């Protein structure tokens, strides 16, 4: 299928012309180590007897089946945003982006595709645009005034907020919510929990204790026989650590990813007094943006979720789900998805919906700049969750 033909099918679906209800991706994976090898799901707070993993039951074709969550919807969205950011910075794709640029004790760039709350994030709120507090700038005000009835400002400056969802929860007063129209999750079927014992062997088997100095990097050795308050050498990275019980991952029969692009959800996004043709073209561009992200993040032969959880693609189906539940297969490669986005953006601009492909540069407020420097250079590391 040509990119032009796919665009026309997508435009018709977004316009709710015909029987297309949703665009769905179902992909099946196996662990890189093969059947029987372990994968490590994300862990969650637990009581003593609970599993650290999210285990659940699902109905599949009339049968109850157990599964374990390997990657949640929010995490999958972050992976898509990460892939979009790489494509943007490499020049493969052009779309709106805001960047917070800090040049204090440390230098960093944090983009709007990395902000937890997207356009409504506290990083934007506590930044300056050309020396003006962001929320008081022309751009900031227009984004705060955006709504489901008129989302033109978000389309032009941060389409990801419309695709992946956003909630203006950090500000008082009007708190707009934009539901996600693209969603994906990845689960493992029939999980069996494994067990492992984790420890550390010091090649010199150092013994004794450490007494910390004022500088956290400095310490004084204390012999084990001396009764002086100090820390175990193992607490600063020396000495043996006896094996202790740790979560050991799971084995699964297979893994599956389910992703959907909601046509009904896209239809709820309005653009003020824009013509219907313009609104449909803008929604189609948002759909293409979501599909580019999906193909960039998950269109390859494997997917890496975290250490110990890498999966090989076994099969994948991209289908139109129609009224009545019937499915019609379609195809969209990574390269075709990038071409689709370019075409969709051109068509939207022709209908009066142009987005700003130039990077908007923000700088942190003095308070935020100090917080960034302190957190990255002086703050003690927090204990990591299991």
C-alpha cells in the first residue's frame, strides 16, 4: 500500500466515514534467551507476602488466563516519546518541541517530550521564555487557554499532549484534561515467578568499618575490633555481602503488546471555528504523529524494556477494527510512517493548521536553576525502589 493510500484510509477513519472504529496493533514476542528464559517485569511496593510484580487475570476467548505486566501504558508512551525525540534531533522528523536549557553548575537540556506532565508540567511553569515567566508569555497563555473545544494552540506547539494525554494539575484554577488517544501496553502470559539469591564477593574480602567524614566521598577506616560507631564496609561498596533473597523475574509462555489509536477520541478534539476539512486534516496529522512514534519505538525486530527484559518480535498485526468487530489488515513501515507524517502535516497546513517545527528555547527560573544544580551536584542519592 502506498503512503498516499494509507493517508486516505487514515483520513477517512479519522473523519468517521465508513465502518472503521479503531486502528490496532497486536504484537507477539519471546524473551531474547528463548523459551524458559527469565524476564524481569517492573516492581511495585509490596507487603511481606505479596509479589513485587503486577500479576492479574484476563479473559481471553472465553478462558481466564494469568499474565504479568511487563510495561504499563504510561511507560509505553514514554518509550514512544523517547523515539520521537531521537528522530527529531537526528533530523528524521520535524514537529513542535520545547526545550528547557540550563547552563549552571551543570549543563542540561530537557525537552517537552520528557516532561512528565507534557505542556502542563512544572518545568514549563517554572521556566522563562525570552525572560518572561512562561505562564505569562504569549505561548504559555495560549497553551493554558487550550481546551478540547479549541486545541489549536496545543496542535501548533505540543501535539504530544493531545496524543498521549495531559492534565494541568500543577496550577490553581482551570485544570484542563486531555485524554490520551494512543495507548499501548505489554504483558507476559502465564507467568511463573522465579527465585534468586543476590550477593557480592569482594576479591580482597575487606573487613572492618568506615567512619564518614564531612565530605561524603571521604571516610576513615575503623578496625573491626575497635568499638567506634561507623558503617559496615559493605555499605560503601567494599567487603562481602552474603547472598540474600531478591526478586528473580518470571518465565512466560509469550509476551504480547496491544496498542490502539482511538478514532472516536481524535474526533473529540476540536479546533474552534476551523472548517471541518481543516479539523479532519489536523486530527489526521495527530494520528500520523502517533503512528510514527509507535513505528519508531516498536517497529523493529526487538524491544528493550529494561535490564533483563529484552524481547524478540515473533509476529505483528496492524489492523483496522471495523463495526461488528471485523478486522482488515494493513501495513506501515518505519520509513512509510515518516513519509506519512510529512504528508499529513502538509495537508493540515494547506487547510490552515500549521505547527511550529522550530524549537522553543526556555530557561529555568532562578529558583528552578538552583534546585537543578543542587539536585545534580550536592543532594544525597535517594534509596532506590526494589
